[in-house]
């Protein structure tokens, strides 16, 4: 084996070992709005099986999501419900399974930027069901000049946009009262 090939094998082995080690490490404590961190399995099961008490339209979002509400006293109170059959919409490929795949990829990479998302049937409709992140505001409705740490805020928004398509709409990025985007941890 030549030097270049053995270096590539060593790099791949190191990356694989690092990925395995991070997958085996205990989950960090929940940060800010990221209440799902460390609770993946139980939240996945709950979103799959919890009875839906009611469903409401969500007034924003290019994919016209709905919000499902679960019975009081459960693990979570609500989730986003998106019926997106695979196809092109406005020039973009969309599918509810893409939402689930994004969550699964996020878990594999250990990013914790995507709330728990599962595929589920409700009222004979198959959709993605994603944990509703409480306490967020749409970024266009926020006075960003009031941010106490503007450099950190700008970094969070940039980091989120690397992995997300929020540039398609001004309603795509959320902010919490602690000036963090749910998909970032700073």
C-alpha cells in the first residue's frame, strides 16, 4: 500500500473511531430551548404513539404545517405536523421523509440542531411529526439591535443557515428569549 492510500485509510479509521466514540458518549445536558437533548428515544416513542387531542393550522411556513396537541400531562404538549408527499414545490424538492432524514442525520453527526422528528399517521395522513419548540419567536419579529451579545448571535444564525434552508422565507429562523436559535447551542 502506498503512502497516500495508507494515509487515507488512517484518516478514515480515525474519523470512524471518533464517530463511534461520540455516539457512545453520554448526551450533554439540555441547553436552552433544546429540551430534546438526551431524551431522544422516549420522545421518538411518544411522538409516534401519543393520542392527538386536536390539530390547528400554523399561520406561517411555506409548507403549510399544522400543530398537533397531545393530552395534558404527557411528555410534550405539541408537535409540528407536515403532510409533504414527495415532489417539487416552488422549485424545491420537498417530502415529509426529508424532515425525518434531517433529524436522523443530525443524530448521526451529534449536532443536536434538529428537534426529534418521526414519521406518523394521524387521521389517515402520513406526515412528519416534529417536537414543537416552545418559547420561540420568528426572527423577523425580533428587534435584533436589542441583542446583548450581537457577535455570538450572528454566529448562531450563520451556523444554523449552513444546515437549513431558512433563506427561502423570512419566517424560517426562530429565536428564544435567551437569544439562542433552537438549532444552536451558544
